[in-house]
C-alpha cells in the first residue's frame, strides 16, 4: 500500500486533531503540520530546461490546496 500524507496548515490545529482522530490506527496514513516558513527563493533563477519545473508545479498545487482548504494530500 502506498503511504498517504495529509499536510495540514499551521493555522488549523482543529483540523489536524480531527484528521488525527479520524485516521487513528490506519496503516500508511500520516498527518503532519505544514512546517514551511514562507518562500525560500527570493527571485526566479530557473534556467531553460530546468528539470525541477514539474516539482514547482506540484509545489504550487500544494500551496493552493493548503491555503484554500487548510490541508493537502500527498501520495
């Protein structure tokens, strides 16, 4: 079974507690608090053909999910 990680916004401890109780005892499910501290890059320093482009898209999607819903799922 592929592990599933729920990332919960720091501002939503209530949601963290709910998910932690809901998935208690479920194998392969982890609930974590978003530990990121703002934007790491100060400016866009990407180069043409940058292999991390897909990673940035996935990061942007997670950021949007956490901002709008208060959580995101990573498989």
